[in-house]
């Protein structure tokens, strides 16, 4: 059951969604999560089983940071994101890379992401029959290093200075890649009539 305070008023005041925000609620965003105990949450709901209580084509941006790896019903979630985003609106997804240790060690993760996973959710591809209500094109897909890597880099700075950053990155990737990589995908809603 969806619990929220005046969803229409929230949408009028804010046009960005922080989906599955957890404790990372942000000012100026509609913060949505299933956990009732989170302070400053705007909408408490299970968005994996329920439709978002937000009008069609009313949102400029949605971000889901380390959320999609926990979602079994990704079809509904992506369909809802596509429905509420305005044409040209952006959906930013950050998930652990399939090779990341964090991808497998968390027992609440139900899916894994590769470089090609996001292509299944794009408009005009042969897999469209499954995600036929989703209208996205890929703006950018990149592998990002986690904050843990940046802390490691800071600690190892004398070594980095000695051998050079490029060599240091190659060394870290060969031994620690499974702990430091995540994907960031930015998908843009397209008008289905223009495809």
C-alpha cells in the first residue's frame, strides 16, 4: 500500500525522483523508499509491486543509486520510470559491476549487470517485446571506480607518484577490479512516436 502526503503537491514542487533513496534523502528531490523508518522520505511504497503515485510525463530526472540490483520485477520499475518521465527526461542508474565482489556478497542482490545488460531496456532493439512499454535511448554507459578506490588511491599516493597513475590503475584493475567497479548508465526517455 502506498503511503504519501499529497503526492500531487510534492510533484508540483519537485520534478526529480530519488528512487530507493534509503538514508540518502536529498533536498529538492521526491525521495521514495519502502523503509518506513527513513526520516525525510516523501513517499513510502514498494515500487517493485505498485505503480508510482505520480502523473504521466511529469518528472525531469530519476536516479536509482544501488537499487536495481535489489529489484526482481525490473520490468514494472522501468515501465513506471518511463511513464512518469517527461520526453527527454533522464534515468540515471548506478549498480555494481558483475565482476564486483559487492555484486555477489550482498544476499539482497537478485540480479547482476554487465556492459550489455542495459541494451535490453532500449527502444528499437530486438528484445523490445519484453520491455515494450519502456522508451529509452542510452545517453552514456561507463564503468566508474567506487569511493573505496579513491580512498585507496589517496593512501597509495607515494607509490602512484613513483610508478605513474596509468600503471597504478593497471595494477589495481588486475588484482582488485572485483571490488572497485560499478556501472553508471544514463538513459533518456524518447517519444515512442519518433522512433
